[in-house]
C-alpha cells in the first residue's frame, strides 16, 4: 500500500466551515471528497508538527482538526530529518522564513513516504521549487515524496 503524509493545510481544508472564497471552498470540497473516496487506498501519516499546528488557533476548529487525524500514525523525528530540513533551507529549496515547510518535506522524505499531500502552493507544491526540493533530498540520500494536492491524487472516475 502506498503511503501519504498529510501536511497541515490538507487537514485545515478537511475540517471546518466552507470558506466564502470560491477557490478555497473548491479545495475544501475536493479535500473532503478525497478523504471519503480515496483515503483508504493509502496508508496516511502525520508528524508531531502537524498535530502542533492543528492545535493552534480557534479552540473549536482545533478540536475538529485534531479529531479528524486522531487515529493517524505519527512519524518520529530524528537527527537525519533535522539535517535534511536544514539542507532544504540552506540550498534555497525552501525559504529560510519557512522552516516548518522544510520539516514537512524532510520527515516525509526521510521516512520514505510516497506522497506529500498539501495545499501549500507557496513553499511546498510550488513548480519553481520542486526540482530544488527533489535535488536536495536526493543529494542527502533520500528519495523525495511526490508532492501533490488531493486533486492530483484522486482516483479517476470510470466515466471519463
């Protein structure tokens, strides 16, 4: 079974009220559709950072986020992950201002996770950074996860 790391933006889009912005609302609906129709085809993982980020903010919303991921296995952090996330930043694959985004990539790569599911287009699912991210992971001895949105990891309908 293929593995998938659920980055915090995925969890945020999974829970809570539908956003007034139609683009965000469409992403929320897509995330919920993936969760219902496709999730069981993958073995999901999160990290302590995802738990910490989901616990922040509005108390009611944080409870919803944490309940949604309560039964998902948590990946352990270690020195290799710390070194890889620092390398991602030092090599400009992830901006120095976003060490948490580097950590999400590093923990998924170091654990051999197949896919990293995210809605973070700024620093993770970014076409201009993707090659750098992959190069840094490989240089450090890790195969990078395939970075994708739920739309990209959705099963195709038989009608299409």
